[in-house]
C-alpha cells in the first residue's frame, strides 16, 4: 500500500486591477507572467526560465478511445498552442467614449496590440510551468512523488505569484491583486487541477466507477468553501466547495464547459503505452497545507486500492446532483442515493473508502511513513468531523472559513447574504499575506502547516530531486542560455557549432533524477560535453 505516485498540481488564479475593475483579465495575466519573466532576467533568486514547447501536446485525445475533431472542440480545449495563437502581446490604456448613460465613460480600458517581447509562457528553474491560461495566470507544479512534496511545490506556486505581483508593482505597472480561489461569483469558474500517473493497463471504466463516489464526497475534507450558491452565487448560504455548482456531467473531455466529474483527456506526458495521466478537475484550490495534503494523499491511496483490485464498489444514482447536494450542506447531514436503495452521507462514503484503505494497508503493509501519515490524518479528520466539524478548522479550508464567517454573522446579526460576507469570501483567498484572511489566521497559529516560509522559498528556487523535474529545472539553472524550449517530456538545446537542435526526450517521469544526473551538473561541464554525458533513453 502506498501514498506515493507521480503527481502534479495546476492552479489558475483570479486576478484583478483594483484601479481598473473592467481591465481585460487575459491582459493582466500576461502582465503578471511577463513581470516574473523580467524578474528572472534580472537574476533574482537565481531562477531561470524558457519558453514552452507545444509539439508533444495532444489535448483532444479521449481516454474512451477516440480523438475529438479540432473543428468540434471548444476553443478552451486547444491547449497545444500559444494563447490566441499570438507570439506575444503588449497592452496600453486608452480612454473610450461611450453613451452618456454608461458608467464606464472616462474609464481607461485595455486595448490589445501585437508585439513580440511579452512573455506569456515560462518553464522555471524549479521545474514548474508558469503561463497565461486564457483569462488566468496558471502555475503548474513540477512532478513529485509524495503528497507532502505536492503540497510544498504547490505552495511555491503561490509564492511565485506573490513575487510576480510585487515586481509588477515595482516596475510601475500598478497594483494587481491575486486570489487563490475558483470563482468570481459572476458565472465564471477556474480550475485547480490534479494529475496522477496510473498504469495504462488500468481500465478507464474502473477509474470512473471507483473514483466518482470518492470525488463527490472528498470535498468534505478538502473543499475551499464558498459564500452563495448557483453559478452566479446569488442564492444565499454557505457551501463546502467552490467548484461543485459548475459541474454538469459525470464523464467528459471538456474542462470549461459541460464540466465532468471524471475528465477523459488522454495526454499522459509520458510513455503512452505504459502510463495514463488521470486529469482531475473536480477539486478546489486550497490555501491550507493540510487540505492539499489530504486532497492528494487520499486520492493516491484510493488509486492504489483500485490497482490492487480491492477498492470499494459504490454507485451513485445522480453523481452531479450528489456533488452539489453535499456541497450545499455544511452540517454534513445530507444523504445521497446509491444504487440498491441505500442513502449515505459524504462522511459515511469517505469512511467506507478509508476503512478499505486501512484494511488493505494492514494486509500489505505501508511502503513508507508518508502512507501511514496520510491514513492517520484521514482517520483523525473523519473522527473529528463526526464529533464536531469546527474541531477540524485548523486543517480544513472550508471549515476554517465557515467558522470565521459564522462568528461574524452571529456577532453582527446578519446572514450569509450580507455584502460584507461576500467581501470576506474574496478577501479569504487574497494571496497578499497582509490582507488575506487565511494568512491572517495562519499567522496567529490557527492553521496547521507542514512547511515554513524558508522551505517554501527554497522550493521556488529548486526542483524536486526524484523525478525528471530535476533535470528540467537544473538545466534551466545551469544551461539556460542553451535551453531553447521545454515541456513535460522533452528539452531542446542549442549547441555552439551544431547545425541542429539537440532534443532530449524525458518520457519516463522517474528518470533524470538527482541520483542519476546530479553529478553531471556538479561537474560544471560545457553544454556539448554535458549532453554527451547524459544517460541514454531518459
């Protein structure tokens, strides 16, 4: 039994310019990425970056065995090209003349112009990707092998965004505010995706049947909490998940329209006939470290059971309805219907998965202490949720937020439809540590954490050591002038005097580690000698 697995997290951040509330979000996202690129060029923190290589992308391959026609795909699915197929953009402000009755008269709005010097896509020296994903800046963490490392390099992403915003302000471009949340409560939702590598031999239908009830109920241990219900957030109340109301299907390829609980994208970024990448879009963006730990760790354990053939077999009658019904009841009393006539709470469903994992671990043993840690935390959290949900407020994002807001409503005699509560919802997710309500709670010791600022800052600068992210990140640090492009499974180098680029394929995620190539970086070779010394068939 193991909680270890190759994992990567992706987070899209909310972004606004307070002085220009109607500014184009894509423009702002490009500005934040370009600001970090300028910070990199200045050598701050010895982090380097390079452009993204799209040649290996295949976003329209469906795990159900077919390829979606490009003409039939939603534009948001075409992630195998630069945003808007543009090499770069620069934005200026101009005044617009509108009808006298329009509130925007005299406001400055952004106008887009083509240019070639704005960076919209970077690969970083810690092995991560930082880029513009439609209307949001997105940080995709480097590949890691443990839930704890998934937390660390996810937290590093938050710090990358903070540094980018600070540098943008220093450049005189104005204040940009960033939010780690999943909705603007104006019908728009943006993702916090997870990626898990599983053997290709695992049938996709088995993934669907085992994971659907788990994902539907998992929100009670890792939801981020949301004020309001419905896509517009205009129905009063507090709910567990920020994403639940935006899902409309059980299974599908889309990620921004007709969102499915189980995504079918078949793009492994690894040896195709050996691996499948499970692309999970049903989770929330967590500020809390323990919520992220359990979001990843419990999923790893369920996948281990699935691969061993001993995962629970449950079937929800209406998975999408159940997802939303559970989210809308922070008391955790809501029951959802299963095939066979049973009705269970989310807590009871999670208990079934936990007990199966504990039983499997008792029979096979835990591969490492991390597995035992995840099991212990999972059990302890379920016990606390059964006794008193607020006893878990130091570990679970939605509960910490709910307790804070409930206290405010009681103190001031208002409901969750009060505008001040809506403002608290936004301020909770503010990445500014001086303003964000989550960070103010954490600063008082009210939130359990795994990593301190020094460890997170180190993860901003360095890649994980036990995956191919090490080779990718260190190549950016030591040979950045020669790295022409990079993606998850390839690096392209230019070599002085060579007529062609030298392309290194990294299709095995567990190769290119520090144990394998660390000595080559330590030797400080010239680029040609370094490339000649790399092990074959990485």
